[in-house]
C-alpha cells in the first residue's frame, strides 16, 4: 500500500476508535470505554479457546465442564445491550430502557413484592431487573447467578445505584441453591431458567426455597404452537437460537405449566406477553443492524490492534447471526422469550 493510503487508513481507524470508545460508550453507561471490553470472567488469552469450546458443546453437550458453564456469558451483552439481559415488548413513545423497566416491574407486581419481603431473583445476570424491582417494591432482593464475573459486576452496580442495602448477590447454581427451605416470600426468573437442562430441577429448587403461599413468576423462552418441527426453515431458526444462546433445547409453551404442576406448584396464570397488542420485542434487535456493523468493525479493529482479546470478533459475529434467528423467530411467531407463568406454592395443609 502507498504511504498516503496507509496514513489515511490509520487516521480513519484512529478516528473511528476515538468516536466509538470515548464518545459512544456502552448501551447503558455513556462514557464507559470499550477498551474495558472483555469476555465475562474469561481471561483475555482464553477467549478464542472458550469460543471453540462453546461450539464443541453442541457436539458433546454432556461433556461441558462446570468452569465452561460458569464463563459462558460474555461482557458484550452489557456493553451492547445494557444491564438487563432480556427482551421486553416495545412500547410506543417509550425508550428501550423504559420498556425494559416496565417489563421488570410487571414481574414484581405479579408476585406482590412489597417492603419487608425477601424476594429471589433466579439467574440474576448483572442485576438490571433486581435493581428495578428493589427500587419499585422496596423489597429485599437476593439474586443468584453461576457466573462469578456477573456477581462482581452486579455488586458494583448495586453500590453505585445506592441499592446495596436492598440487593444481595450470591454466586451459585440454581439447580442446587445455597438457601434453606421456605426462606423466600416470592421469586422470579427472567429469561434464565431456559438454561436448565431439566426445567423440573430448577422449578423444584424454587418450590423448595419458597414459603408456602409464596408466588413465583417466570418469563420463559419457548416455541409457540405455531412452530412446525417438520418445516426445515423453522427448524433452522429454532436451532440457530439454541446454538447462539447456548441453550440445552427450547421447550414447548404447553410443557411449562405441566412441569410447574409436577413439582407441586398451583398455576395461577399463564400468558405469552409477546402477543398483540404488545409491540414487537425483536424490534430492538432489528433497529440495531447498522450498529452491529459499526460494533463489528470496531471490534475487528480493536482485536487487530491487540486491545480486545482474540476471539471477541468471532463471538460478536456469532451474536450477530443469533440476533437474525431471534428476529425471525419473533416475526414468524414461532418463538417467544416471554411466556409468563405465575405459580403459587400451596399453603401447608398439614399445618392448617
Ligand atoms: C436471555 C438470553 C440473552 C438474551 C439477550 C440479552 C441477548 C441475545 C442475543 C444478544 C445480542 C445479539 C446481537 C449483539 C450485537 C451483534 C452486538 O453488536 C451488540 C450486542 C448484541 C445486541 C447482543 C446483546 C445481548 C443479546 C440481545 C439468553 C442467553 C438465554
Ligand atoms: C440471559 S441471562 C438473564 C439475566 C437476568 N435475569 C436479566 O434479565 O438480566 C441468564 C442468567 O442465568 C444465569 N444462569 C444460567 N445457568 C445458571 C445456573 N445453572 N445457575 C445459576 N445461574 C445460571 C446466567 O449466569 C445469567 O445470569
């Protein structure tokens, strides 16, 4: 390349990086530097290995190690999406942040969280929902996540938001929770229990730690009755979602209540919150198409310059593809990430 062209290219990359890293900041925290971009709790030199391990998981799902599962959630989510790792119906005249908060407060209202209550957040991520619910209900929220990096992020965000007296975060497996029986007044899970290989295992644990009479609400990722497993195009979409989001396999909508009942819950209400008149939850993914390309180019440049760890660009590309599968699943109505189920642990009859 000629010297002039080289200088121009370098200047363009430099300007682009400056604009993105210092001017744009993250989805939720303007001014945060993209150079802080790292892959959850994975050290920078291991990102590429973990990316390969991630794909091999789909060939040998039973062999994935505990440490690999702990490290699956990438920091790209927080950087590109915000502190709440879930979808919400879009609302006319409201920002994504507002729509997200409203979707979270709805869960809090459904379980009747109030001051003095001890509420469990199953699979709490970096705590976006936990802070919204604690602030809205003034209840004490205890979150559990298997990802150590998320625990430290969630605790830091709680302190920063001045909510650390109401919010507590525990590192642990929601299939074997370190809590005594009947120790919570209510519980919720937002787009997290889809990670459990067997839903009855996590629902059984939630049932155990809830007090009799306590309510539990979950927003589940499921295929809808519109899904036709004999249609190869639809299968490609559903498998793309499962692969891209490291899921053990999506459940059918009609399986959820059966499983809840099987572990002992009474099912109070069930509703797909994505159905009209709800606005499309996937709109946010579609609207960001330009932004994906911008992020992609910057990540490529950061990797090339050695600022971002190797493998981030691969993860980003995989997420880009996943976003297309998710949007398609939403548009065709064969998939929903917000099948709401509200359950109650029956009152202890023996004690009555
Ligand atoms: C509930 C889960 C996570 C759901 C979502 C929070 C994430 C699913 C797909 C993710 C993303 C896709 C595209 C990325 C984009 C290419 C990048 O430039 C910026 C980040 C994305 C928008 C990213 C953000 C998080 C998701 C929407 C699963 C794990 C059960
Ligand atoms: C998509 S994120 C949703 C996070 C959060 N509910 C939110 O909406 O921001 C899924 C969460 O489930 C957690 N998770 C997955 N498997 C888990 C397990 N076996 N035990 C505890 N947490 C788990 C992940 O670490 C992550 O925090």
